[in-house]
């Protein structure tokens, strides 16, 4: 499938890379350092859309005609506030403490860029944590070091197993990529 196209994944995330391997699609990884700064007035998916598109713009003029570039961004949205990746241990602790006994949204935007068009899709999933004790938060941070993850946690890790009691929407979106939407979008290129 998609043999006439070359898929370029611009993500250093091992989880996103694994999803593309699991799709059984041939792809290449190309990375660029991007300063992930967005205007203060943006909210929720406006932020992730903006950042996914910003990451794609870095490749402007570099794509071949048969290449599809894929960039993405994920954030946790709680009480009208964006929670990205933690700055350090203390920040991660405070983020997880704020998620305790709350329902938050995980929003992932995925930007598809070719030489002729740029399109962005997004997915929102609601995730509910039970109350997390300080000891369980410290155990998780000490043993899993989730400092590269939006919201300072991975649903597929220990904290997800013991702390999440409900999700509404796409599980893979919370891991970092709404796989069903991405796959549907990519296979639409076959039509």
C-alpha cells in the first residue's frame, strides 16, 4: 500500500515510530529541531494544530513530489490550561498531582504535508485518573522517568495501569497518535 509514495515521519517519539512500524508501511525518519512556542491566545487543539504545522513548515521546499511528510504534537488539556512535557522532576510531580482525581483531555494533531498541500487533523480523548497518592507518583517518576511525555505520563505504563479508571475516545491517541484517523487519511491517497 502507498507504494507510489514515500512516507516521512518527522518524530523522535519511539511510540509514534512503533505505530508506523505496526502499520506495515515503509517510512523514513527525518528530524529537525523546532522551538515549540505558540501564541498565548491559542487553546486546546489550536495549540497542537499550530505546533504540528510549525514542525511541517521546517521542511518547506525540501520534499520530493512523491513524499508525504507527517508531523504531530500532543498535549494534555486540563481546566482550560495546556500541560506539555515536564521541565523537571518537580514539574512532573506537580502535573501528575493536578491530574489526580480529575478528567483531562489528550489532544493530538497530525499534519500531512506534500509539495502541493498541507492538511491537519486532530483527535481528542478524555482520560480520568483516580486519586493518586504522593508515593505512587514518586514511584512512577523514579522508575519510569516520563519526562518526554505530555502530561508527564504514559497511559501504557504503570501509572496508566493503576491510576486510569476511564477513557472516552481513542486509546492510541493518548499513547501519542490517533492511529485509526492517520491510517484512514493515508489510505485515502489510494483512491
